[in-house]
């Protein structure tokens, strides 16, 4: 929301710079060039993002249906020496999430 509010008053050139910075930041985190090893996002990588190094997810909003599957499936990518994953969910109960997966898979 802060980024959206900041963009409302920006010129097109400024928006392009913000996009370039965000792209570079994500690339640096993914490739290990960044001085930190975690990234906090809000819906940005919920779908269509394939990050094999993603190991841990902290969930702080309700998930249901296909959004639950798409969000939690970000963790299931294979990577050498990656043997497990971890989800710390502050909002959803395990039974509700467990019921969603069989209903949406073949």
C-alpha cells in the first residue's frame, strides 16, 4: 500500500526507476548477492513465481481455495540440499488448509 501511495504522485520515469530497483532487489536476494537472506512480500509472489530457494513462509492472512494452494505451493520447488520446508501460519487452522488441497488436485 505504501508503494502504491508513493506511485500515485510519481512521474512515469520515477515509476520505471522504482520497478528497476524492485527487480534488482529481488534478483539480488534470489542469487545470494544481497546482504540478507529473506524477503518480505504481500501477494507479490503468490502466483507465477518459481523460487527454488524458498524454504520458510510466515502467513498472516486468511487463505482459502485456490489462493491457499497457490500460496503454499511456492515452497514445493526442488533444490539441491533442500530437504524440507516450514510454514508458520498465524491465521489458518491446519484442517481447513488440508481440506483444500485434495479438492483442487487431480
